[in-house]
C-alpha cells in the first residue's frame, strides 16, 4: 500500500485517493439508515401451505387440550351438583316428616275436640 492509498474501514478495500474513498462511502451509506452492512439480512419468506397446516394442527391440539380440561371441570361440577341435590333432598325429607307430624298432631287435637261432649 502506498502513501496515497487509503483503506475503507468497513470493507477493507483500498482506494488511490481520499476522493475515491469519499465517493465509495456515498454508495455505502446511500439509503441505509444504519450505514454500511457487511451481511445482508435474509429475505423474509412468505408462509407456505405447510406452515399453514402446522399452525392449524397446533391450534387443533390446543383446542383438544382445552376440551379435555373442560370435560374434567364438568365432571367435578356434576359431582358437586349431585352432593348439593342429595343435601337438599335430606333437608326436604326432614322438613316433610316434621310437617306431617305437626299435621297429624293437629288432626288428632281436632278429632279430640270433636269427641268431647259439650
């Protein structure tokens, strides 16, 4: 490298004059917000039919897992409803038996009043 040659700090190319380097840097920096990039980013690929299939399959698996969870929750709710029903049935049977006993006592008292001679 001679004394007049200058080296680009970005791409390591050598130029005969500072004017050539400046011209090179204009091309390097043109349209790029971040300046020179040695490696281009890979282009974004468009989704393929296989990608769509994979996404649908993943959604299906999520839905099936959610359905299994809901199924378990429904079984637990059914057991809870059954126990509440049985408790209410016992309370109603107790209340019904007490009411029948009160009615029988009342009827007996009414019958006893009617049997008394006045």
